[in-house]
């Protein structure tokens, strides 16, 4: 099969590497991909942006593409899967009507409220004055969320009333995220271990893959600003079999049935961001696609054929698939550009030895004068698997320490909470 994968980051690189294991995969194109994917020999990159839907469809039709995988949120919310399907290209990824579960936090919160899916208490505002008035007496800490997509940066956990009001002003008055901030959600602050679960679904059957733990803050000790993710480990030790069963019965299946009842049948990968509170698991957020960097630790622990599973999702026959997982653990350490997630410089040469004991997933890299250089905030993810988490982390860090580029930094405490939970 000739396949296109839409997107250009570390998540897409992880998906492509896993698809390449399938005997069904003949040729993989990445649109736009990145230079690291080609350097690794994993895909042929085509310089078409992930949101340039007419160009994506045109390429797919002209090149007789057999299957498409739309990985990022933006093109899904814009209807990329719909456009490909309409052109006769089978596609993995939800329709725009279903992708709203991530595209609008207001929609997602109201859906959960209507169908009794456990989540934080919340209020919705489209008037900044009303939101600011509410915050005068709201419980603190609180969480302020822009309604729409905001590159993963539209959420503020406010520990003071001043932080909360600043967040509202930034989003609604200063328009930091444009139209994404025309409405906001202000919700209850939840406490407990966080868990990410990626689940395949064809709108009827739900198959959770491996749980994982993300590390969002830029600095050790969960300090510094929120980022797109500085590292992940899988499986998440807080996510017991008992909790997994509860989540399937009270959250995963009810969400799929709710979407179907709303006329928004979800087919693809649905990401559940969960908080394990003293009152049980609750949904923090939904994503309409594979998470980044969760995918980089989840897919290496998938033993069976990802492409076969994706085709089953598209064809509505996921119940017939046998999804097999590997024993052991996986760890991913993100190497980022100095200054990320704020401003950072680009164009520094990236040096990756060939014999490192880990897998490198490229994200923010480009080619200049015949070599790889930095071109983004999160430059690459260094991932390793092992029978146990400590060994996986040791392998990942040993490999990362041999990779270099000017200004590189990484967190040194990825997985430490998980290791403590295992004791």
C-alpha cells in the first residue's frame, strides 16, 4: 500500500516507524514531514503543509495513494479526513464533526455533563467581564481554558486569583490565541496522578493501548512554563487493572456512545487525559488524535500490526482485530532548544551518533548545507524500551547524553514519579 501520513513532528515519526513494520506498507510519504525522517530512511517527505487540505487531496489523488493517516489536530478539525474520504482515499482520523471533541473544550465539557461522564465542575463564558466577575469569588486554584485549539498552550492552571484574571485577560481581551479564545472554560482544579490513555475506536468498539505519563513543565521538579511535553513513560504505574476497568465502563465507552448519539461518530484514535482523584478517575481533556509525545512510548509497546488496526478502524471492524502489547516499559526524553517554550534560536547543527542504544524520533529539524539543523522548540525525542522502567530511562538518558546541538536542554527527572509509584 502507498500511504501518506499528515504532519511533521515526533509523533508522526513514531507513527511512520510503526507503520513501516507492517508487511502491508509499501511506500510512505510524510506531508510535510521533516528532514530527520528522510535522514532515518523512514519516509519520503513532500513539502505540503498539514493544513493545506486542497494540496493534500490533490497529491493523494494524483499519486494513487491507498491510505491516509491524519495525525495532528488542526487538519482534523478543519476536515482533512472528510476531504480525503470524499476524494476516494480511505483515511484514519475522525471527521470534522467528531474532531470537535478536541476543537471545542466547551463542546467537550457540555457533552460530559449531558451524558454523566466524570469531569471537573465548570463554567463557560463568552464575555470577559462576566468571567472576571466570576473569578472574584471562584475557588482558587482554578483552571482557565481557551475554547479552541491553541497549540497545546491554551490552558492555565492558576494558583492565585491574579494568575486567573491575567489568564482571562490574555485569552479573551488580548486575543493571545485569536478566535480560540472567544469562549473560555473556567473549571475546578483537580488533584491526583495524571494518566494519558490512547484508544483506538471505530465508533463502536474501543481498544485502549498502553497508558502513559506525560511531563508538561519545562524544568525539573515540574517547574517552569507548560510545554507540549518534555518526556513520557509507559505504562503508567498509577493506572491499575481495576482503574482501567472503571475508566472503560464509566468514561471510554460512554464517550464513544455519547458521540454516536450526537450524530458525531468518532473513528480514529481518541486520547483521554485523566486525573485519578480521590473521587475516582475524571476527564481533564480529550484529544482527537494520537498524543505527542505519548505516541513515542506507546507505539513501541504495541506488538501487533498498527496499519492492520487502522484499516480495521476505518472499515468499522475493530472488534475482529487482536491488539497485542509487549511486556516491559518505554521512556522518551525530549531534547529541546534553549529558551523553549518561549523564544529560541534555530539553525544549529544536530549531531546524532549512529550507534546510540535508543530510537530517535525527529521533530524540530531541517536540512541546511547537507546536514540536520534545529528548526523547532522540541527538536527530537530519545526513546528506549526495556523489561523495566529504570532500565528504559537509563538507556534513554545514556543515548541523549551522546546527542548534541547548541543550546540543547532536557529534563533530568523524567519518570521519577513513576519509579516512586512502582516501589
